[in-house]
C-alpha cells in the first residue's frame, strides 16, 4: 500500500466529498478520507494500481487535483461565490421591485425574462454543472434540488410568457431569488467553514519564514537569507532575538528563551542552551543561537502535529456515519416528496397547476442534505483546532465520542503527579567505594527509560561506566546484569530487595550476588499544578485515582497532599493493566501517564492521556497528548472533548429537526419558494456558527 495525499479543489459541500470518496472506494482504494472543508484527500493505493489514473478520474468528475508541492491556484475573481452572488443580486432586486412598485416596464414579461436569464445562466453554470456531475457519479447532491426548483419555475414562466403573456403565469422572480439566496447561503457557509479550520491554517502559517543560513568559506562565516523550505538536514542557521526558528534543530552555540506557546500552549518562554532541541515555527524571544538542522519538511514536529490534527479531523465519530448514510439517500427521498406534493395539491387539493408547482418547488429548495454532512466535521475541526492551539493533541474523531462518559481519571505518580525531575538525596553503599557504587548504578540505569533512571544519569553523567553483560530491565522491578567477574547485580525497587531487607523507606536498592550492597533516596517534587487539577476534576464530577508502582507509604503521603482518596500502590505493569481493566468495568476511565513507561496501561484505558515534551510527540501512542508536559491542560482536554461531542449532537439535532419540520411545512403550502430558499441558505450557517462557538466557549467548570 502506498499512501497518497493531495488537495482537491472544487468541492463545495459534503456530498461532493462523498462523491469523491465513493469513487475512490469503487476503485479499490483503502482508508479513504475526504474533507471538503480543508479540500484534502488521502487514501492508500493498493499494489498494481496507477495513482495517475486514479487522480485523473477525480479531475474527470469535475474537480481539480492539486499536488501538495504545486503553487497555489490563481482563482479568477469572476468564479468566486462573492462575484456570483452580487452579480445575481443586481438583477434579482430589480425583479423583486415589481412586487411593490407599479412601473409598467417592470411588469412586462419579456423584461422580466431578460432580467432573469443572466441569473439563470450563472446559476446553471454553478449549480447545474454540479447537479449533473453528482448524478453521473451516483450520489445526487443538494444542487440537484436547487437546479430542479429553479428550472421548474423558469421553464413554466417562459412557457407562460410565450403562450399566455399573463403575469399569473410568471414566476421569474422566484427563479432569480432562489438562485441568489442559495448563492448567499453558500457564501456565508464558505466563510463560516473557513472559521472552523482557522487553527490549522494558523499552524501551517508558522512553517513559512526566512532563515539565516551560515556558510563557511576560507575559515570565515558568511550568512545568507534563504527561504526556510530550502534548508536541508545538517545545515547551520543563525537565529537572533525576535526571529522565528526556521526548522527543528539542536543548539550548538549560544542560549536564549524560546516562546513555544503556539505549539504547547505554554505562554512562559522556555530557557534553551547548548545541546537543547528547538522546534521550527517557535520564536526566539531573547538571546542569539546557532542551530544544527535535524529535521525539515514533513519530518518536523510542527508538520507532524498538523498532519496528526488533519487525520483526527477526518476521522468520523460513529454517529456521523448514520448521518452520511441518510445524506446519501436524502435527495431521492426529497424528490419523491416534491412529486407527491405536486400530485396531491393538483389532483386531490384541486389547486391550479402553478400553485401545485410552486409548493413542490418550495419542498425542493428548502431541503438541506448538506446540514447533516456538515454537522460533525464543523464541530470536530473547531474542537480539535482549539485543542491543538492549547498544546493538546486529540488523535481521532472517535476519541471525542469516548470523552462523553469519562467519570474517573487514573494518575501515575512519578513523572505525572510529580515533575519526574528527581534530585538525589541520601545514598549508602557497603563493601565498596563511593566511586565504584556510582559507577555500577550509572552503568545499570543508562539502559533504562524510567524517569528515575533518567534523573540518576543526569546527575551522575560524568561517572565512568562499568562494562556489563546480559543487561535486562524487568518492568516494575528494576535492572539486572552481570559484570566480567561474574558478579550478579540488581538495582530496583523494594519489591526486588524485599527478601534481603525490611526497610522500605528508600527508592532504589542495589544488590550484589543477592546481598544488599547499597540504597539511594530520591527527592521528587510535586507538580505545582497537581492540586489545582485534582480539585478541578472533582468539580467536574470526575473521580481522581492514584495508581503507582511506588510504595504504599509514599503513595498515601502524596495522595493526602493533593486530595486523592483512592490509591493503588506497589503495582507491577501487569497489575496496573488488571486494575485498569477492573476500573473500566465499573465506568469509562481515562489514564494519565508519561506516555512511554505507561504505554500498556494507556492503551488499555478508555482514553489514554500522555504528558510529553513537544519534541517527543512522534513517540506517543496515547489517544491524547499534552504537549507542554503540564497537567494544567488536562481539565481543558476533558472539557473540550466533552463539549465538542455535545456540539456534534446539537448540530445533528438541528440538521435532522430542520429537515423534518421544514419539508412538511413547505409541502403543506405554508412557505413560498423564495422564503424556503432563504431559510435553507441559512441552515448550514447556523451549524457553522454553533461550531465556531467552541473556540470561545468555557468548557471547564
């Protein structure tokens, strides 16, 4: 399978996206995702398939496939919805004037025909072409209804003009008003939908800047300003105060403070020095640094985040699939209702042909299948976009649906409720020197990824190493290895040393050939935001739980300090999995951990939430990643997920309720086609506006 990603221009509703999706699935493509809002298409190409032929098929459907590296398409101002709306409005306003003024020339049928014809031609070039295309592709879209409604009124009026020349047979203003109002609705919808994708647009804008490329010549540095997109891995770049860091890299000279708020949501600039990593798109607030470029293009952290959010936005929650299935048969259903309406009024209601036709036209133009297709994407794009701007990555629309029932959050201790930046306190060694003790501890811990190991390596990094063999890490216990003299070394928790000592007050125990050889005390600082976060969760009706491999005494002390009453201590990774499974049977459960050591438990939980430095985001497999390595974003993540799901439900309710109420009202003759077209034009806008509220809505209690 070869992944294919491209932009497809010309999709202006969800049914257009469904047309493209259906075509690709018919051609055997796998994991098809099509978004009309972002105009992006992705799918997996099976072996033996020709990508050029597949993409050309999309072009033949009337859309335009644009490669990702192609320059932006220059759009003629005459082809925009804005131009089409105002062009039609000029003629439509004159047509509507005859309803209020008695100018004789306005009542002339041929004058009305002349004023309507330009509007009808523009409308058919836009809606008519789209309608024919959708029918040929097997999924009739909303434009079919608009085209039929406007054409019915226009043709009837034209025949009336030729045969009778009587104003009782003229509905030219209906034709023009329908097309103009639908253009207005599409224009408002286009602008509203763009608002829902603004977060991704803002992130994408960060990727483009200039860079000061350092070039060595005759032992001297020369600096040239270049487009950052031309940089390659291994290039050296100078960044001064106020500059945007052009690509991911490592500092090899200088120091400064970097504003990473656009990626992590953390407003306080982060201090950086030599050997620290920096992220492309962030801003150097103070200082001057030279960096060695380590990643460019799609390999950068920012590109990864953008791609991740796009994929999540394309992922449909299960309830949206029901709406899509209904949308697929909606247009034929409305056509049937319109036909029944006409026949009912004409043959049963004994109305005139014109009255029956106008009521069936009202049914055609008031129906809105797009509302059902737009309900979920609009909310998901805003919700995930706001989350991304606050340093929260929610992976997949299906994750949003799981947020609604979360009633308890399980926390790991080390590196989650505590900073994980452990300080070495007291330590004790027996029958060896201090240097030998540090050497063996350092040599064992350098093979581990546990936060305790990382802290010891950081503090004793200048220590020489002892050659070790058969090094093994036993999760939840510690490290085992042997040296060249055949000595067996063990370094781990009290669970590993429980058979040689009864003192459980230390963090690490060193055993040599099964006998106690030393111990280490570590001081772990509580995260300053931990108490506030636990309090907020309680206010939201969510129970906090502590699940840790640390000793019962230390876990109880920490839990009492931050207000957690349910504690499970001294748990091995296997026991953690069992406990998560047990808790999930009672109620949906979220697990918060460091994302690497807690990976199994995070995967098991209803929702796995990991704390991560932004530079390590690609390593995370959790459903949700807090990029600023800070718990403060947790209530926002839970609240935003819950309220995004709530907004989806509101949108779907509106979409279904609107059509269920509006179509019968139009069929019963309570609305004329002009009013119907105006209401339909605003229906999608209401969904988009309701979704955009998520950008500003308070989502935590």
